[in-house]
């Protein structure tokens, strides 16, 4: 199979979908890998490293897309890449189609085979290709929140850890999945007062056990969320439904009750956001204010730490990439249930329930 790795073009995105080690593994298995010139620059990976691993460096994105049978990306195709889509091309990347009707329509019309990293799902519900970026995004969300609490960034002027005789910041985390646990891990490590809210009692129990009482666990009801959010200096939204739009957990009325200069980091923004007032932002202009509350809504958060994120992501994706390349897409999907669940679109048809529900709802 010919595997193509174009340079990411989303604003602020420095990650790349394959490392030299991944290229080497594919080439050793008999495949051809074409990489766009400077694709790895943002992650500190030079073209000579790819060449040494066996890749062919091509000058333009058009050449990579045109030659490849399977495209590996980090982020979803953008409008300037739509013309490269064609029937039977395999696109393996983070898609988040449930929150992007235009992209869904375009890929359906192009009859591509689209697999989303975020919807590859193990039988026990684990999301192995979302986990590494969720870990990075969770840890980064607390780091970002701490920065925006500073007055230089319009915040309340609060140190997350507080100081002797001065209370620490109150951090409320919505959801105790991978993102939420990692956000809590860093927030506790920085000395904040942390509360985490979820509807899953088993997850709350687990977190209570591993954190040894250093995190307050709260069962999620609208009343409990409203009370916690009103008291918070930081709210980190991490609520996720695989393949579907994130549910709204924090209403605009709740946001209006928050302290002026407090911070919301909505990690769920690439699935529409779990805070009603959230909207997409960019690394170049990451924040905006509603009711005096700072909102951070960058969808590709791990792009701020591209080298760490690239190696973390590709460690997880490589086994699935090799399976698709070695077996072919039809056999790979037949033999691997997790990969089969990752299939979003198949030659003009929607194959993921969450995407179908969002698409049909938006089309009405």
C-alpha cells in the first residue's frame, strides 16, 4: 500500500501523523511511504530523518494526496484539501464529523473511506487512539487555566496553588474520563482545590480511591453543577460521547453566575463543547469573554506541545496503520472490531451511529 503523510495545515498545528519509526515499520513491511516536505518540522522531525527511515519526500500536498492510497493525518481535512478527496481513498485521522456537517457532506460526496481515531473503540469501551491526546489535553488544560488566571491574560490574578495563609484556586472538572483524570492529576500536583463531577459512580469511586481524598468527587446533577461552577475559579469541560456531539452540561445562566475573570477551558469543543457559551477559537486567538468569564476553545490543544503529542499519538496509531496497510481495509475491518467501530464513512454511506444521528438532525 502507498501511505501518504501530508503536512498539517490547521492553524497552530505542529503535529505530524507519522514518526520516522513508524515510517521504518511500514517500509519494512513492504509498503511505500510518501511524506510532504517539512511535514515534521513543527514536531522537530526533519526530512533527512524520514528519508533515512525509508520515506520518499514529495514537494507538495497535492503530490502526496494524489499518490497515496491511504492518507494519515492528525486533524480533519480542511476546505483547501477537499479537492484531494476521491473515491476509495482511505483517510485515517481525527475527524469529529458529528460537529462538522460540511465536512461530512463533502466526504460523503467524494465517496472516501473515512476512519476516525476518536471512534476506534475496544469492546470494553476504551478509546485507544483518543487516550494519548486526551492525556495530553487533560494535563495541558490545567496548565492553560493557570496561565489565564493571571492578570496579564485578563484573569482574576489567582495563583493556582495559593500561598501560605492564602487559599488555592478552586478547580471544577466536568467528567472523569481520561481528560478529566489527567486534568485533576496536574491540578492537584499544582496545589489547587479540585472537584470533579460525573454521572458514573464507578469512575468517581475509582478517582476517590487513587487520589486518596485529594479530590472532591460530586455526582452530576444540574443543581450540583450549577453550585460548583458558581464557586469555581476554573472550569475544565471534558464531557465526551464517542462520535457524537458533546452534551451541554454548563448553561449560559451558569456561566453568568461565575466570578468575573474566572476561566473555562472546554476540551470538548472539537465535539461542539459541553459549555453552552463555548465557541471554536485558535492558537493565534485562543480566548474570548462571555459574562466576564474567559473561555478557551482551541480544538487542537495538543498542537501547542507538538513534539510530545506527535510521539504519544503515533505510538498508539501505528499498530492500526500497519493492520490497514498489511491486510487491506476490508479485511482489517472484518478482523478487528475496534477498527471496525472506528469506521465513520464508507464510499458515500455513514457507518457510525453518532455521526448519522448528528448529520440527520442537522439536515432536518
